[in-house]
């Protein structure tokens, strides 16, 4: 299977799934998506998240002058 990668100017944001509040906003310095031979990834420190709540990931992809934002359909839950 051929790997596909996001453009190097791709960022993540974390949204509270219940309130739709942005918990981690897009930031060109701290929310950049990384890439290795296995694909794209990001590391997320969970210390500031509320336990037993659901969150969703939003991805911003910038390619030239075009910007697209995608909601990842799978939510994740922070457990104790």
C-alpha cells in the first residue's frame, strides 16, 4: 500500500465534542502535524483535558493559497 502524507503546512485543533468549544486552537508553532515513514502524527499532552469527556480532532491543511479544514469523524474520550 502506498503511503499518503498531508502537506507540510498541516495543523491540528482539539474541540470539545459536547460544547463545540475549541480547547486547543490551530497554532503554526505548536500544533503542526509531524510525519515519518509510517505516516502523519501529532503528540498531545492530556494534562489539561477533563476526564470522562469526549473530544474531536480538526485538521487544517494549507497548500499554496488554499486552506481546507477537516473534521475527523471519530471522537476520543479522556479516561481517568
